[in-house]
């Protein structure tokens, strides 16, 4: 096969351009500090870098979730601490008058203090973080806890003289003569100022309240009992919230004391006696304190778990960062050596090509 001068020139040019391209890549590496500046530089390492970057971003999102979850737990812990403090005051007040008192002024003062402390518990139960009621579950429109003192009590399966403007269908209701786990049903057929009482399946529930009672105090919970879960690692979730009904109404695993009802019973016992009812109500308050402490312990365990998971994610981030750096960060000493070698090769190629290209047929016609 005959090799023409054009073929020789094209081959020489190709090799010069290839050497120049390698020289440019080395310059680019040194300038950027990165081994891979585009996927074509190293497809396999590029895939590894993309996977590592995805894991780093995922870990950053988990850590962001943990930060928000920690804020939620701290606010919850503060609210539960306030509830516990108010309960201690209720218990101290109950202990100071366990034997009863015939002095109307002392009794009236004690009942007034109990009412104020109950309102304080309701306020703590309506604690917000941003626009979210921390004890309200998925319900964000209304405060989860409220109370109403009506002129007439519940009769059969209906609660009378109820202001339904601030209530929602399915709100939990507790009070004198109302069985546990009773909810209100508000329909188009419900008369104004009344609500039907039903169980969780919608079946009517009869109350034992006496129709002759002058007034009745009903306590309402219109939040939801749902758990608000947040993902703190791949496949790992944590329940952010403590359902408010489990804390103040005793419907869950923390305890079975309806704290708001027990304070109402204590107030009634102080007004009507006998002292045995006062003692019974005071004893229930001890169980109520344990119930709140159980909720506080649950929050503390969540905070410990969040802290442990955050440390794990930090370790993972550092490991992934080291792996990314080992693939992507330029070894300047090695790159500088390669650059010098490539420059010498490029200059040698230019020189050799220049000498070869200067020859022609005339050089042999002498």
C-alpha cells in the first residue's frame, strides 16, 4: 500500500491534536481542581459520583426533617411541662382542702382557682407551632380543646344548649353522665343548640346525666388522633406528635384519666361534698400526673432517638464526602508531573512533525 504525503500529514495532525487534547484536559483538571468535569471524562466514575451526590442530598433532607422534628419535640416538651406544673397546683389545692371546708369563701376561692387551672390546661393543650396545633393531629383550622357550660345537661342521646358554631362533626365530648369515647353528630336534622351523641361507629349513645341538673360542663376535643409521621432515614419514620386526647382525656396508652373531667368532678365535690368525693378526685389527680409524665417520657425518648439518628447521618455524610473527594479531587502533584510530561510530548510531536513535513521530492534531486 502506497503511503502518500497527505496521509502522513493527516496522521501527524491527528496525533498532534490528540496530544493537545490530553494537554488541555490536564490544564482543565488543574484549573478546576476536579478529575471529572463532564460525564465523558470518565463515565463509570461519573455514575458513582451521581449516586454519592444523590445519597448526600437524601441525607441532607433527613437531617432537615430531624431539625424540624426536634423543634416540634421541644415545643411539645414545654407544653407538657406546663400541663404537669398546672396539675401539681391542682393536686396541692386538692390536698389543702381534702378534709372539706364549710367556709363558703374558701370553697368559692378553691373552685375559682380550679377553673383558672383548667383553663390553663386547655390553653396548653391548644399550643401552636406556626399554624399547627401540636396536640390537634391533622386538624389545623380549630383549637383542639374547648369547654362549654350549658344551662341544661345532656338528655338521653342529645346534649342541649350547645353552641355548635365552634364545633366540628365527630368531635369527642366528655362531661357528666356521658360514657367514654362518645362523639357529637351534627347533621341537617339536628335542632339548633343541640348535638346528637354517638359512639365511634355512629350508633346513638345514651347519657346518664340527670335532666334536672341546673348546669353541665362539657369538654370537647375536635382534633384528630392521627400520628404525624416524618421520615428521618431511609425506611425509618418517627411520629412527631403526641395526640392531645391521650394526654388530657386519657384515651391512649399513657393513662386512662380524663383530666378535664376530673377537675370538674373535684370542683363539684368541693361545692357539694362529701369529703370522700374530694379524696377520690384527688387520688385520680395522682394518676393524671403519671399520665402526663408518661407522655413527657415518650417525648424524651423521641428526642434521644432523633439525636442518635442525626449523629448517624453526620457520620454517613462524612464517609460519602470522603468517597466523593477521593474520586473527584485532583492530586496536584501527580497532575503537575503528568502536565510536564504531556508538554514535552506535545513539543516533541510538533518538532518531529515540522522536520518530517519540511521534506519534499526536491530534497532528493541534487
